DNA sequence: CGTTAGCACTCGTATTATTCGACTGCTAAC
DNA sequence: GTTAGCAGTCGAATAATACGAGTGCTAACG
C-alpha cells in the first residue's frame, strides 16, 4: 500500500486538491501549469497512469483528466493531510460564537451544526448528548384531565422527559403529589433497577409509574435520533455531483433519517471517523463521504456530530472542524452535566 | 369571477384533476377519451380557449395541452372540491396509529408529519404546540460545577425548558434547593409579571433566577420554529416539477427554515389555509403550494402543521388530511394540557 | 533508465439540422 | 352553438458534425 514514490504522492495530492476545488477532472497539462513540478507533462502522465494502475485514480473516459477513486481519497486522508489543526483565528471565531450563545444545549447544537456546515461545505448533523445510564433526579405528576396525568422526569445530568399516564381510577392532585414526593425521597439518584428494588412493595398506581419510568429510561437508548439538528442541506445540494437526481435523493434521505449514525455510535469519543464513498456499508451513499465524531463524556453522556457531503469533500477542513467542534461540545457537556 | 358556465367548470375541474394525476399538459383529445362529455373535442377546445382567456389555464407552448394557472387552482380549491371529508377508513387508520403511540407529544408530532406526508404526497411540517402565556409550575436548580447551575422549569401545561446559570459566587446544592423551594411555594401558577411582583425583595441570586426565568418565558415567543418535525421531503423531490434545480432548492430551503410558518401563526385555529404558488408573498415558492392549519387551544397552546408540495398538489386529500390531523392534534393537546 | 517532445487517436460535449407528432386555432358546414 | 377537417406551430427526440481536451505511445535524448 505504501509503495508510492514521493513524487507519486505529491502528484496524487495535487490532483486531489485540485479536483476538490474545481470539481473538474484534472489533466496533466493543467496540473503542470498551476504547480511548478520541475518535470514535463509526459512524466506526469506516466505517473498518473501508474497511479491509475494502482487504483488511486480513474478516468471518466479516455479523453478526460484524472479523478480520485475512493482509495485515492483514503490515502489522501490518512497519509497526505496529516493532523491539521483549525487555524487559530477560526478557533477563536467559533469559540466566541459559542460563548455568545445562551447556556442551553439546544442552542449549542444548532450553532455546532451551523459551524460545521459552513466550514466543511457540507451538510451537518448534530445529535443531542444522550445520558447512558439514566438516574432519577426528580419526578413530578401533574393532573391534567380526569383520568390523565402528565409525568415529568428530570434525570441526573439534567435531561428532562415527559410522558402521559392514564389512570385506572380518578386521583386528585394531592394524591399525585404524595406519590411523587415518595418517589423523590426514596429513589433520587437510583437507576432503573434501583427504583424497582426500592419500590418493591408498590401500589398499583405506583407500579404504573414505575413501568412508565422504566420504559422511559430504557427507550432512552432507542431514540438517539430524536433530537437532531441539521444544517447546510440546501448548500450541499448545489454541488455539481448532486445534479444526478438519485444522488441528490440519497443525501436528502440520509439527512432525513440518518441511520448511519447508529453505526458510528460504537466508536470511542475523541476519534474522528472518515467514511469515504459509503465504504460498502451504505450503498446508496456511494457518492458521499462523511466525517463524524462522538462527543461528550464516555460512559456518561455522549452524542454524535459530523458532516455529510460529496466524496469530493474538503477533508482537511472537515476533519479539523469536526474535531474542534466535537472537543468544544465535549467541554460544554462536562460543564453542563459534569459532576 | 363566477362567470363560468357549468360546462366550463366541469371542463376546468377535469383538466385540473387529470393534470394533478399525470403531470402532463392536458389536450382536448385526451380529455375526451378519458371522460364522456357528450361533446366533441372542438367544443372542448373552444371552452379551453375561453378558460385561458379568463386566466384559469395556460399553454406551456402552442402545441401543448393546457395547464392550470394559480387562479385555476384557486377556483378549483374554493368552488369545485367542496368540503371533502377524509374517508372513514382512513380516519380510523390514522386514529388507530395515534392511539398506538406512546402518550407523548413528540411521538404524536412525528406521527402527524408522517401521516401528512404519506397522504398528501407532499412534504410535511409539524411544530410543537407553544404555550401562549406561560405560568410557572415548578422550578429546579441543580448544581453541576462549581459556578454553574442547571435550571429546569416546568410550566403550567407541562412544557419543560432548561437553561444554565452561572453563579457570581459558589453555592452548594442545599442553598440552591432552598431558593427553588421558595420560588415554588411563592410563585406557582404565576406568569412573568406575577413572579416579578411576588419576588419584589429578591436577593442578587434570586434576581438572576428571575431574569433567566423572564428571558425563558419571553423567548418562548421567539422560538416557534425550534421544535419542528418534518417528513416526506425525499418523496416530494421526486415529483417532476422539482427537476429544475432552483425549484428543488427552494423547497429544501423552505423545509429547512420554514419562515413562512410565522405568517400562518396569525390565522385562527380550525381553519385550513391554502396558499397556492406562494401567492406573491413568497416569491421563491412560486412553484409550490401549501396547506396549513393551526391546531391546539386558542389563547392557550397552539402549534402549526401542514404540507408543502408542488402547485400540482392533490388538494382534496391535502385539505381533508390537514384538517383531520389538526383536529386530532387539537384533541390531544386538550387532553395533555387541558384544564 | 528515467525523461521528454511529438503526434495520432479517443471520446464526450456542443452545435446544428432534421424529423416527428401532439395539439391548437380557424374555417366552413351542420 | 356545435362539429369535422385541416393547416400551422413548436417542442422533443434523433442524427450528423465539428471541436478540443487529454491520453498513450513511440522514439529520441542526456
């Protein structure tokens, strides 16, 4: 895999960079004009042919310039761009924006998606941090209509969720409050199992509450895709690769139902994943690349964020922005939920 | 405006219905073959010419069939389809789905958007019901890090919101809880002004809390577009009118930032608005129509929902589905938040 | 042996010409 | 008022052509 000469690496890098900028197949002559390589176009052509032979480039057709393959992009990402950091000025701009925002997770997520979209010329997705092992902090039961109760649950860490509960027989607000108080005094700080345990001798109604609570804590796992912020779809659809209807649909669908995020959630926090051309796993995303990271505090509360764009993506910017924003969001999570 | 003969109305209706199904300009001959009109194609042509003269139809070009204008659609919607109700079987299906779902607003919204999108062959948007005049129900202050406090506010009606608050000097959880208890006992059931009033002699910290609370209650107005559910964008983009890049972009942008909903929020609950071809107000949506309604309880908690699609929209289905789902959601809101 | 100039060849894109056919609009007859 | 018939129109589809960017090969060069 590493049997590329230095010059081949240089040529490959230049082709990819040029192609990323222009979206046009890169010819030997054009490449030579823009960069001083000290060799003739014929030599470049030879190198190009060699790179094609090795699978890093292709031809759309005989008389066109070269275009990177997924393998080419992969090499580019892993060997050629290195660990780029976001320029300090941009870091500051972003950090500044985050400090401007109200101290609220939803605002941060929105901001993060906006920053990602602008910076990486791609569509951005940010999911809310999800608490891993929810522990009860506070519970409220609010009587609404005769037989209906609104249950509001605050988990340790500040996540709030709500559900309706229908009663078997009418209860007044007083009785409800009593039950809530009982839960709060007995079960604060406990997880699902703990609550079940502590409330072993529960009344029918209390059991209903426990059931709903359990359901809520468990379903926490199942809805990672519920609270999702998106941005930049319109812009990315302007890119020439999405002229083809099917490719445009693929990315719109992917943004609507970002199922691919589920796979990402198994990676550790802090690493930035680059998936090029769907990588076999997502056939319909063969024209797309994504740069994704998990953020938050491992084992406690984590979310995912990243960008989705054409394979011809500014990987350097994308990777460094995703990493920076992920780190920033991790800091914010630990500020918000930190112990 | 009503100077159309009965036959003209019939012809107009048939043309529009045909065009809605086929997306192809409708010729006199084709129209005659599909429907038994008892007259010849020449007569139809005369009627078509008259309808065009009156502004209800156009020609893409000389040798093409007729296509409805926005005025034509408008007449169709207001005079020709009448008050269609959704078929009972569909009503039942939808109602059944809603009862299957967990008793949670977010699930209902998601479901509503799915139902709307499927039924009206359009993209659907559903915004969360927004409480009009928020009154405090319960407040919690949770210490996270040294100088940071998470404030969770439950409003009357069950809306829950959260914000961070940075302290000027450290406070422990006990002190925080005390403050929260004070607010809860003194201010439950009050609106912004009431809280300010009751807490006239507040400490510095309490004033910070009040400030944040005020901010939260006020900003409630400003973020109607925060919690929004969408569906069906992918499908609607398949429609032939969105082959043109610019039109596709228009609808994607509109779905990303549904600013047009703001205007809708002034209409009364219960009426279904039909906006055809942007109606001058939204120039970029000239190729789109929308069918929108507000739902909820007037003056207490309302949201908006509707569909966005090509002007060639199945208006009958769209209107009846939007109305039915809006009514359903209104019922659910009054179940949830009802007094 | 790597490099380079030169040149024939390929093939997609753009351009132009041509045909085809659906539909209209008109006229004259019913 | 309605209808048959027909000339006329204009977009869409098809074919023919020219253009040119870029390759790949070969032979010469240092």
